[in-house]
């Protein structure tokens, strides 16, 4: 994807991202974050070649390309769940009608995905990245997706998404508001963006030719 060059992510802005309270983001702030992640992704990974994007420290670790492939897969499932929740013609499930739980689950999941948390999770089957080498355009596809995601979040403006309850696409008994779903999406992206950055800082990471 071509366009204007993205600015460098400064140390101060990086620290701000790492300490941000994602549980309080508004839809407008979610959109701003989607664009910021696109900018930072282009800045840090847009110049890498296919060999660098697919490099892994060992078989148990993810490559940079796998981090972004995972995000594309996870976000696809999240937006399907958001679409289902905002479709007034669909009946609500029992879990969507249970009070209190959505608020508890939403805050808990967002905090669990904060970039600075160290707990590891197993990716759901539908969000697992490809195990074979991923092509060079993964970064381009992810950046394009960010702008599409921003448009989809913008379409939610004017709706009381803090009260519209969605079902997690990864566990049918977990529910949270659509607003928390949007917050969770960008928090999860920042987590794996940070993971991809750590790959480039590994001592074995291949240098540019």
C-alpha cells in the first residue's frame, strides 16, 4: 500500500500507548487508535522483506507475519460478531440477556490483552495464523484492513453501543458490549504489535540485505 510516509513512533508516545487505559476508549478514540496502529505498522514493518517477516526464533514462536495474520483472522471474527449483535432482526441469546456479566467480561478481557501484560494465551482455532510462509503483502493487507475497520467503527456512531451486547466469537458464553468489543479489538492489536516489535529486537533477527 502506498501513500504518505508515516512518522516515527517516539519513545514518549510508545510509553503512553503501553500505559493507556483501553477500558475507557470512546468510539472516536478507537478509530484514532486504528489509524495510529496502521501508521506504526508501516513505520516499523513496511520496509521488511519476506525473509524477515517470516523469521521465527524457534518453532514455538510466531513470526512478524504470523502476528499480523492472526490479527486479520481475529478481527474478521470480531466484526462478524459485531454485525450479528447490531442486527435487530436477530434474536438475542440467553447469555446476551444476563445482566452484569457483559460489563465484567468486557473489562476483564480488555485488561488481559493490554500490551504490558505477560500472560500467554492460545489463539482460537479460527484466529490461528498460517503455519506456512506468509507472503510479503501481509503488512499491506493489514494496513488496508485498519482503514476498513475504522470505517466500520465510524458506522456505529450514534448508536448506544455501550448497551448493545455481543457474543464473543471465540466462546459462546462470554458476552460484552459492542463498545467493549471495539476496545478489545484495538487492545489486542497493540498487544501483537508489541510482540512483533520484540521479534525485530531478537539477537538472531536477520539484518536487511
